[in-house]
């Protein structure tokens, strides 16, 4: 199961939590409060000069409802309140607010209070207090609260908007979120309101905003963790806050300073503060990723880290998250993304499951047009000097191909660099004997005549060797030359592949003639009729992910007719020439 990514909150208030949330019922330690609560209350500590009428003006939607406060608290004289005593204010009497869906990715539903049926949500949807949000696998939702707070609900999460209220007619917003499963990140904007309330509740803990940036996570075991990047955070155990009405005002409170975190155990015990793990090292991450099958990022594992949690978003604020996951090491793997600009956020979890400091790294995905597949020679093969030819598959819709040859895999000084080949083939000519690398890319023609190059395929090695002495004419034997097609492509350990073949005119693969699973990144066809075909490949990763099918590549099956140099005979367009 994927470990949820933690909450992340931002605010610029040094001490926001002045009110304590309670309930009018007694909860046993560890008891669930999943259902919407109509009887949530705020405990107000009476100060000198407080009256019920004044409290009604400060807290309630209708100040004339002060008699309801009198009845609830059994107050004899509404104008004479005992300083230091508690006045309980039902949340239901406060003005209600709503939230707005900012962004939706994948499958997400909302079930309003009193409704028995969840409904899909879309950007712009309004969510009322008590709404239960459920976000499916590989999905994401961003919700904006009334005070501008943006709540980012991660994949496989369940979250209740338990309280969306305002303190009085024009006072500060009072928000309480109840997390039942998964993870949430929140951004709380700066505010001059000293009484604004923002709480994150799990079955074990209440975490209150008292600083600029912090995280809260709910593990599969039920354990709650909190960590602070800037400012301070107050953490209380639900075992203490839910024991009786008003208990939160006197319950023990753990304060976390910047760079600290803690864990609340499954029995409700709040652990000691500890230093956060530093941000993972992303300095070696490529700025451009070109794999059309998978989004693959490899990072070194940080000292003390047990796993990484990571997100990929379209924006640096991470309000439009497209990928989310938890990984046992630095091998981050997701389904591929469309070409574009993205941002990676990654944190290390320590042995207590506490999230460390985040590393944020921008990067670009550039996979189109896709690179051809290597066809000949095979990786590491030896080819004869003077007559060797590099061949690769054609990509439908592509105008040109670029082929480079170098003596090193970094291509610091290419020996050959053909940038606008109309066919995916390059005769090597008089290349001296030795070891070399080659790589290939596709190019599209832009409206202004310029070329749009896709990523290079990973380089492949080959060796050029001098040819042995030619046999005499009498010793030559006729052979059926090039009816065998061999394809090779780069791969990672543990991957398998699904290859489909169809006729060259079947661009949609409506009538697949061959559909096979391969254990190695190579395919050989030796019994096909001469002509042209299309092939496409799907990556079956060891992690269980499946890529989309690659764009099709064109292959040609020869007839066996060869030149005196041993190369297949074809027309100027590349079509194989058959025997008369």
C-alpha cells in the first residue's frame, strides 16, 4: 500500500490557535469521530467583562441567539460571567462557509452531509460543511477554503470537511479537517486575524496551525506524525482532548520548533521531538527526461531514510499534482507524462515515519517525437569495415532522423552527425576499425521550416573490424539475404515487453497480426513475407506499472537479394527489391 504523503501547511501567523475544539460527547481514547458532528462546540475561557450578549455578537450568526448560549451553559445572569470559567458555543450557531474545488485529476467523489450517494466532483464545484471527499488511486484534488487556504488531497485519501464556519458575521474563519485515510497538503495564506482557527485531526491527534509551514501524516497503522519546516506547531493527543468538553484547553501540548518532528503512537502517546532528515539530493537529476514509456527518476538514498515520498506537479505550488507515490529507495517510477514543464517534490521518511525537509526540483519531459528503435547492428555486435550500415526503424509522421556516431558514450566529439536523414539508415563508409557508440533521434518539420528534435535513444555500442580476405568467385554461395528482422531497444533490469505487429497501412492497430510478450528487449522475425509492417511496444515494469504503447515504427522485410558488398537491395524509397 502506498504510504500517504504528509500534510504541508503555510501561514504567517506566530500563534493562531486561541480556541479549542471540543465535542459535547465523551470520547474514549482512540475512538473514531468519522461521522459529521452536529454538536461540535468551541470552549471559550471567560475574561473580565465578558457577557453572553457580547459572546453572541463575537461568535454567532445572529447575536440575538444569546439565550441559546444561556440555556446550553445554564448561566443564571448573562451579564455576570465568572472569569476563568468555560462557555461552550455550539458550532452550528456560527455562520457557515463553503469550499470550492480548484483542480481535479482522476477519480474523486464528494458525499454531502445527509446524502447516501457520493457524486463525482469537477473544477468549480461547491462543497459544504460535513462533506466527505474520497480520492481514488492515481488521483488528486485541490480545494480552496473560505480564508484562501488550499487543501491538496492526495491519491487514495478520505477527508471530511468537518467544520467550515466563521467567527461572527465578519470574523475569522474556523476550519477543522478530519482525515480518515491517506494524506493531505495545505497552504494557509498570511492573515492578520489572531483568532483564525485551522486544525487537522486524525483518530489519534489534533494538530493546530501555529507557524508557517508544517506536515502531518496518517500511516496505515494509524500512527500520526508531524514535522515543521518554519514557525511552530502545536500537537495534542485525542486521548486528552476528547475526554470531556473543554479538555483541549488544559490538555498537554507539544510544541515543535523549525526543523523538528514527532510521532503520536497508536495508543495516543505523543513522542519526543527529533530533528528532521535533510532534503534529498536532487543535484544529479537530469533537467530533461526523454523516456516515452515511464517517468523514471533515480536519486541517491539519504542517510537515515527508510523510504521516499514524492509528488510531480504542473506548478511550483503543487496545487496541480499529477503523480504521487511512496518508494522504498531512490528509484521513483510513475506512468509517463505528456511533454511539458513539471516540478518534483521529494521527502525522506525516518525510522519513525516522520517526513523530512522537502527537495523541490523543476524538470522538463520531452519525449516527442519518439526515437526510432535500433535495428542493426545488435548491441555490441561486430560489423565489417567499409560495408557496414546502421539501420533503425522509421517513425510515422516524422520528417527526418538524426544519427550520431562517437568513440565515447557521452558523445563529447561525434565522429558522424547526420541531422536530416530522410531514411533511418547511415552507411558508415571508411570508419576505422575500433569500438564506437551510436544514437538516434527523430525530427519533426515545424511550419517555419525548422526542425523539432525529440530525445536521443540511449546509445548502443558496436565494433568495426577489418573484413577477412574475400572468397574467390567460385566459392561464393547464394543465400536468402535479409528476410530476418531483428529489433533491439534499451531496457532496465526486471522489465518485460509486449510487442504488437500489423500491416503498414493499419495505423490504428485495428487488426493486430502478432501480439507477444517478450522477456528481453529484442525481437526477431524470420518467417514474414517480404514487405512493410508496423510494430509498437509496451513496457511492463518490474514495479507492476504498464506504459502506454509506443508510437508505431515501420519495419521492412527483405527478399534475400544482396549487393556484392552484402547489403540488401532496395529502391530509392527503401522498398525491398524482389527477385524477378
